[in-house]
C-alpha cells in the first residue's frame, strides 16, 4: 500500500492526521488539516466576519422585501412606506427618548410601565374578544 503524507511545516507534523481509504483503489491517502489560531485572534476574527455577513444578508432581505409592498395596499401607502416610514419611526423614538431623558427617572419608569401595561391589557382584551367570537361561531 502506498501512503502519501502532506506536511506544510515542521510544527504541523505533530498534529493528528485524517485517513481516508478508497475501497476501489486499494490505497490510503492521508491528509493533514490544521488551522492556526494566531492569525485570527482566537477565532474572534471569524466571529466578527460572520456577524458582518449576517448583517449584509439581513440588509439584502430587507431591501428585497422593502421594494415589494403588499398588493392590497393603496398607492399612497406604498409610497409613504418606501419613502418616509423609517424616518418617521426614528424621529418618534428619538422624541420619546429625549422626553424621557429630560424628566425625572421615577416619572420615566412610571411612563414606561404605563405603556407596557397598556400593551398587555390591549392584547388580553383582543384575545378575550377572539375567544368570544369563536364561541359564538362554533356554539351558535
């Protein structure tokens, strides 16, 4: 049997090898696969590149979905959504943030608690109404 070893440097010679055998050729091929961690800062560079890749994929998906507004929307809704929606949301959140930064912390927490409670209550009321409608539909 013929064996082939592939070593890149003398420091890699101590690493374990991966052996693959091809049954129809009757020969063993050995590959040495090694990765150095000194060049990518203990894997952080790979993690940062993956984050950048995920962000780019998300941006492309957003651009694809952004260009195609739902067909049941009116024309002015499509134009507004494409041109001004993100700006208006950012301005509203910025105004809310500046208002909350200028008032007392306890008042800001009370205000945020009131908003959170109203969201929970409206969701509970919506669910209650949905259950009532289902009762009327199925029970007659």
